[in-house]
């Protein structure tokens, strides 16, 4: 979580120092909305990595015979990005100003992320079972990006235009998190980020 906080702090610092706050955004409420909007942008960047992980898994599973080691590594990457997205969204919910229009949308993203985590954890390396799951995840991640684009607009309602995503604003995307495996309490392990 420390790495995510640092990424957001760097992104916000750069935007604030470069004059990214316009005339209509000088109020404390708009400054808080901008912080939230940048957090949502970080989640969108992570969702793009989730999509790339699904494409990689689909490519691995299309080969006959499938490389089990490559599958395991790609699944670990996917779980890393899914868990990273959950932590970013949790942070966004924690910093959401009271009454911000993005509140309901972030709750919807939270519910979707739980489904995505369960689907990602269910991947077994059996193409007959996993191909449908990967198709579902691809659709879910695309829908998540659309939901967060709406959350971005909602976060900035009444404060001016939403900031460009981190990669488009000239900022580096969040660095990949370090993995650690933790017991989920349901009899299986889950990869979490530090």
C-alpha cells in the first residue's frame, strides 16, 4: 500500500505544482475531488494491466501443449493486478469527499472487483474451463474501465474537467507491486501486494 500512496502523492504533487488546478478548482472540495480523480486514474491504469494479463493468459492457453509454468506466472501477474486494483479502489473510497458523486460508482466497482478476484483465483490451467472465465474477465475489466471513467467524471462534477489518465499526463504508470502470498481463510492462498 505504501507504494500506491507514494505513486498517488507523486502524481498529485506534479499536477498541483504544474498548475493543473484551474480557476474553478481552487476550493478545498475541488482539490479533494482532484485527488480522488487522480486515484481513479491510477485504478484505470491498473485495469489496463488486468486486460493485458488476460490477453497473455489466452495466448498461453491457446498453445498445445500449454506451458504450465508460463500459465502459473501469468496467473500470478493477473492476481497481482486484481489485488492492486482492489487496494487502489479501497484507498479511493477512503479519500472520497463526503457527498461526492463518485461514491455510488466506487461501491459498484468494489462489488465487481470481488467477482473478478474470485474468477481470477478459479483459473486452473484447463483451457476447456478457463477460456470462458477469461472471456468473462475480459468483459468485466472493460466494463470496469468504463465504470471508472464515469467515476472520474462524477468525482470532478462541478470542479472542471477531469485530469488525463496518468500515462497521458506524462506521468509514469504505477510500478508493478511486489507480491506476497497470504492465506485467505477459505482454504486457498491469494497473492497480495505490499
